[in-house]
């Protein structure tokens, strides 16, 4: 089954060129985080297990990579209109942070039961939060 944008195998195919293009687009705007062998997890599983330290990103999550790729793909008119995202956590913060950096208005819709710290951090990154 081919890799697709929506993960179902039925959506838009993602090529290795797409991956390289996205990586090039965000280079310099996100950290190149280390990927290190975990001896403990490797021993437990009997296989080599590597950990990618995306917690070192500004928003402490890999989610900002995808948010930034999407924001960079917008036309100037789309950027001026802004973006709306629905998320209760890391994606919300990634969109809010990079939208603010790029001058793109962002509205983040979050569930009413979202932890206050997530709401506060998302708003602190410059997004309008709607519960």
C-alpha cells in the first residue's frame, strides 16, 4: 500500500521527493533533532530501538514540522486570510507558533475540557483560542 497524506492508502500519494521538499522548506526553522540508540529499549525488545528527540523543538513536539510545511505552502492571499485548526494540544501549539512567526492569523478551536496549560501556551504563541 503506498504512503498517502491521509494515511489510508486511498489519498494523495506522498513521494520521497515530497518528503525531501518538505524537509528543505522547514530547514532552519525547526531544530535538526538527534536520533539516538536506546540501549535499554533495544535490550528489552531484542531489536535496535532509536529515539528521535523531538521534545527539543520550540513547542516540544514534532507536530510543528507538519504545521510549518502546511503554512509555507499557502499562497499570500491564503496567508492573509489566516488559518483555523482544531486541536487540543501539540498541533495547536505548532500552528500557533509558526503562524505567529510568519504573520499568519490563526484561530485554534479546542475542546472545552482542554487542560489550561495547553490553552495558555497556545494563546501565548499568538493564536486566538476558541473553546
